[in-house]
């Protein structure tokens, strides 16, 4: 063993790097940290953006904008252990900006709520039609919600974030999250009943 050799430091693997540490590295300009964060949360961010009703052709652009904004705002990261709620909040902001810049409301949502069917069994034509109709009715009902109710419903009911996480992500009080969620559920129920009659 060479006594003059520098000791080799054990480097933590990408999968072991905590989210707060990644943001520290991003603040220092480490693009590799941004890549790790992207690999870790891109699918979550993509799902949030798609469920907010962004047309499929714009989803990937908004995912990239979300992570670029996260890099720019890395110094404002609050140190929480998991970045998903913080990134979801940025994604919502990016979608709002996107809508304003286009000057229109989103006309449709990407497919959600469709259940995958086991390949070897396949649905009957009647079952496929019913699933398609259920998904269509759900998409239409969700699209008719106000933007604020839709955002909260998607983040809580579909993405599984807590009320506190959504409140932080959207910069609103927790009570407002629960109020919007309550009214979103009532509105959806009413809209789905109207669709069936």
C-alpha cells in the first residue's frame, strides 16, 4: 500500500442520494443531480401534467420545463425528504403558465381511469365499449370542473398526495384543499349522474 496515495472516498450511489442532497448539488450547478431527480420523479410529474388535461403533444415539454424550473429554484427547496409534492406544485404552475400563454382552456384530458385488461383474457366487445364509455364520461366530467377543483382532485384523489402536501405545493391553506376536494367530488358525482340520464 502506498502511504502517499490519497484515501479513496466512498461515493454514495445515485439511488442512495437523498432529495435534499440532490437539491444542494443542483444549487451548486450539478446537472447530474438534476438528471437523478428527473429519473426519480419524471413519471410522477408526467402523470400530474397529463391528468391536468394537457394535450399529449405538450406533456413532455411541460415535464422538461418543470425540471428546468426546479433547477432554477433549487435554492428555494424546503428540505423535505421527498420532492414529489414540491415538483407537483411546480408542474401545476407550469401548466397554469402554459394555459395562459396559449390563451385557452385545455379541451381534453389524457386517458385516465382506464383499467388495463389482462392480455390473454381480453374484454368482450360489450365490456370494451362499457369501459370506453365510462372513461369518456369520467374525462368529460373532470374537464367540466373548475381548474382549482380539478387540480386538487387530481393531486389528492389520483396522485395520492396528502392534504398538507397539496397545500404546500399550491400555496393554499389545508382547509382550502379539503373544501375544494369536497366540492370537486360533489360536482363529479352530479356530472356523472347527468351523463347517465
